[in-house]
C-alpha cells in the first residue's frame, strides 16, 4: 500500500514538472527568425561607364561641358539660326569619327549662346549600328520605342533608342532605310528651349484668326 502511494506521488510529481515545463515553454518568446540575406545591388560610380550616371557625369561632348559659350569651341561656322535664340554650327577641321564609327557631320546646337547639345550623323547603316554599340557601352542599354516592320532583311527594328539621365540625355533615331541620327544634350537647356518653341507656336497660332 505504501509502495503504491509512493508511486502515485512520483507520477503526480512528474506530471506537475512536465506541465510546468510546457507552461514555461509557451510563455517563452519564440526565437526570432533569421533574416534571409539579399544580394546588395551596387550603385555604379558616376564616372563608371555602362549607366546613365556616366551620361550625367560627362554632361558635354569632347571635353566641352553643356552650358559653355560658343567661344569654348574654336572653328565654329554658323549653319542656321532658329527662332533667334537657337544657333546651329558646324566645326572646321572636325574629327568625324567616334571609335570605328564614321560620321558624315556633327552639328553643335546653342541656345542663347549656351551649348545645348550635338547632332551626330553616321555615314551609313553599319556606322549607325557601331554608334549605338558605343552609346550602349558608355551609357548602358537604351529604352526603345515601339519597333516597326519593314520589307528589308532586318524585318523589325526599333525606331529610337533613348538614354535619359537627371542632367543629360542621348538618343539614336532610325529611318525606315535604317539610316541613323544621334543626339547628346542637356536636359535643362532643352526644356528651356522647348518653352520658347511653345511660346512661338502659340504666338503664331494667334495670328491665324
């Protein structure tokens, strides 16, 4: 009898200990889950090619910063003047190559005597392809406009490729014959000139009535 009583006490004590252990386990806060490590995307340096940061970093052409006066580029000859504020020049003895890309001409655009941008005209289709590759190496992959179909061997190609930075921008446009024309320019000066063009258009529209 005493043995059975002692056995019941031991069983009861064990049960009480187990219950207390479970209760403690429930009250104890769960260990925090380990955070899954995510790869950190390295932001390219501003002077590192392959991103539009580099377009902003350069903000110019062949060492001349956008916003510089026409006197900063020697040998300019006026080609045409638009709306008074825009003057477009060519440059005597200009270097009409960029890498292996041959250019037919380069035009320098100034607004109120501030260097706004350059137009680049590759000589042929292959030179246009070469210039786009140069732009992609310098500024990264460009955004594309909707492609169109044609009857040529290429069947389909994008009309334009764009690179838009916070300070500067670049573009390559293609005709249906795949002839290319490129642009590198300054955002703020282009915006200012766009406002001038809009004002002139509004004034012209007012004269219709």
